[in-house]
C-alpha cells in the first residue's frame, strides 16, 4: 500500500462489494468504505460524512439479520461526483 499512498487521488473508481448480513462484517464494510473515500481524495470532513452516511444506510440490515441475507455496496466516482448505492 505504500506506493498507493504516494499517488495522486483517483478521479474514477468503481467498487462493488457484497457480504453476508452478519454483524461481524460491519467493521469490514466501514473500513472498506473509509479507505476507499481516502483513496478518492475527499477532504477529511467530507470523507467522514460519506462513511457515516454509508454506515447509517447499512445498519438497518444488520439490526435484524433474520430478514436480510446480504448487504451490497456500490461506489462509483468520476472527477465531479460520487454515486453510492446500498442494497439489502
């Protein structure tokens, strides 16, 4: 990761992640979204807002694991916008 750390922020990125709807995966999703937002290059305060928004969006699925079987997060960025899609 050291080489990636010194590179310029990404201008275009697509990421699709699907995990079982089990509470043990929640920290993984948070770390993944947090690291992705950092790599994109958003300033820290905006990045934290994005991570918190995604956290809030997936928490509903993890509150009742009997109802949902998986959680899917899709992140897509361009130079001017970011699209986030959470499905469960």
